[in-house]
């Protein structure tokens, strides 16, 4: 690496838990009940500059709320 590139060429890390395996209402695993996911552990791609932060905050909020009701 030699430095940062121009705006909109940096991306959130891709890979991770497939979105097909997650219930978006609770962020709970569809495969392993009681296991919750949030943030960059999920297979979400996007341009940096806030998208990854918003995704992390939103999915964490949903998961925490679901775990609090469990």
C-alpha cells in the first residue's frame, strides 16, 4: 500500500456472514438460534464515509433490542 486513494474508491470489507442467514428484524442467526450478528461481521459491501458506521450502529441497535427482549 502506498496511501489512500481518491474518494469513493475505498470500500467496507466484504465477506462474512451471509445476509441470507440472518433475520433482519432481530439480527439473529437463522442457523444457530441465540447467536446475533452486527457490523462488519456481516457480508455487506459499501463505500466508506459513513455507510459502514451506520450499518454497524443500526445492526447493533437491532441485535441489542432483540437480545433484551429474549
